[in-house]
C-alpha cells in the first residue's frame, strides 16, 4: 500500500512539473522600478523546470571488505540505475527536477546466490551542489559524490 501511494505521488509530481513546463511562466515588468525600465535588453520569459545534475561513484563490498559484483544500485525518483562491476565499483549520472537535499540509493542483490546473498539496503546521500555561472540559467547546480562505500550484510 505504501509503495502504491509513493508511486502515485511521484506520478502526480511528474505530471504537475510536465504541465507547468508546457504551459510556462511568463514574466512582465509592468510596474517595475525606473532603473529596471531603463534596461537596454528586454526581460526574457523562460520556460521549463529547474534541474540539478549529479555524478555518484563508489564501491560495494561485504562486511569483510571484499568487493561484491552484480549488485543493482537505483536512484529513487529517477530512471537511473547500474550494477557493480567485478571490483565492486559503480558509477551513476543523472538529473533531478529542482535540487533535492538528499539523494536516496536503493541497493538490491538481484543475482541471487551467484555472488553471495546479501540484504537489500537504502543509502541516503547529502549532495553539495556547485553552480556554474556560465551554465544554463535553469541549472541549480551539479553535485559530485565520490568514494561512496556501501557495505552489505549477508542474508541470514
């Protein structure tokens, strides 16, 4: 029931963002102060949704510190996912609408007993965004999170 509610809320948020980006928001300077009216370039109306980007890299290991291959890592509220390689390393790159305070990674053992059986986990990351002044004005910043250590517990 909780998953259905969460997915429904995610869908509604997506549809609202889509609708607002299609309709757009226009800007008017009708009652602007005099210094604004003397501006040489006109006010620009912008359409779209603000976004932020992220790059996450790290390693998946078991409680003994050994690399774990084939673990699926998903970013919640995104279509971005990957699997850990032979050395347990992974990389994710994606984009969020707006700029979330936290990025949630869902870690799943999807290969069964092939590389060991591990409990699923959720990791919460707190990104630090850097805004490039020359970037698109809708960009709210880029986050680069490196050396994320994910330690999985064995299934009992």
